C-alpha cells in the first residue's frame, strides 16, 4: 500500500548521483515524499541525529512511516532503498520472474560496486583534489572508459540494461548524468547516448533530477580545485 499524502516518505538527501537515485525513483513511483536536505559540504551528515537514520553517515537514507507491519522503518544505502521501494510499490522490479530479478539485481549491483565508486574517484581527482595528480586522473579516466564500454555493449542490442526499464537504469543514469566530470563524451558510446537521451526524456526522471536545495547551483563540471589557487 502506498504511503498517503499525510504521511510521505522522508528522504534525507543531497543532490549527488546517489541522492538522485531515490528522488527519481519516487517520482517514477508517484509516491509522496518529503526532502530533508543534508548538506554534506557542511558535514551535516556527521550528527547523532542523522546517525540514527544512517549508520554509515552517508546520504541517501529514508524513513518510511508505513514500513513492514505498519511500523516506521529507516533505511540507508541507495541500493537497499531502491530495492525496498520497488518491492513495496510493485513497480520497476520484476518480482514475478526470477531470471529478470537476477538481471536487474546484477546491473544494480554493478552500479553500486563499480559504476559509482570508481566514477566517484574520477570526480574527486578531476574536480575536487587540492592539486593535480596526473597518475590518478589517467587511472580513473581509463577505468571510466572501460565502464562506459561495458554499458555500451550491454545496451547495443536492447533498450534498457536488464530488459524492461527498471531501478537498474535509474541507478546507472544518475551517475552517467555526470559524464562531463568523468571526461567522457557520450558520442563515443552511441548505445549509451541513445539510452541516456531516452531515460532523461522521461518526465519523472527530469523532476527527480531537479530536486536541489534552494539557492544551490549544481555545476556539471566545476573548475578543478588546483586551478582555483
């Protein structure tokens, strides 16, 4: 049963790729939610109050007032949140077909374990490190190209990564949306480009991606830290 408008799911959020996975999914599910912004740049994730929601002190996290058995539940880790929401609301996850479940699971886990952590390192060394580290920049650029090649191969003969549009596509898209920070030109990966444009054209995806703290500007490719000095 979907949460009622009086009791929306609370999303502890910042406008990162992992945070946007949850807002995009909730928009696709058409589920009421309320956002609590956790400014990770101001270290707001390191409070005892947030630790009670997210043991790892990382966004995103959610608190569902109508959890299992009708009791509230708090969940952290984006992959776990996505699986919970998709199962609860019966969309974007093929619970009736174990083979399809496996297909979605493996691509979701690929994103959580690879197309996320390694691209996050590319973000850091390309735009956030206090000085230029050519070895690290080249290393993570090479890994990024390999990851996009894997994705391109998967999408070459099908519209979405696991058959039908699913939570796996949402998870991967939210990271691919920052391809400029990965120094990746999607023109080099035509199947990814076709998929990226199709997913991005979905109204729910656009709404979920647009959730941002008022007054904040999310620059796709900020000036690297070492060029600001």
